[in-house]
C-alpha cells in the first residue's frame, strides 16, 4: 500500500514544480514590463519635464509633482 502512494507523491511534486516554474516565468515577465516602463519614464524625464497631479484623499487638495532632469551635452 505504501508503494502505491509513492507514484502519486512524485506526480504531485512534479506538478508543484511545474506550477512554481510557470509562476516564476510570469513574475519575470511582469518585472521585465515594469523595468521597461520605468526606463521609458526615466528617459522622458531626462529629455523633458514630467508633471504629476495627485489629489490628496484626506484633504482633497491637488498636489503637483514636477520631475525635471537634464542630459549631458553630446547625448
């Protein structure tokens, strides 16, 4: 009876490993996407200013955040 339980346990471990591998691949893809977006924003900031307008959820005031960068000459 113990011998019958072993193949099921091996199959379950293989399924768990496959599921973990798929999740790690999805996480890797998401991190790549985030990296691409952050890089694009950083490049844009270096070329021209970016302004973010945020409304405070507590007091309702508008907050303006300006990001300004400068590039080195020759780039």
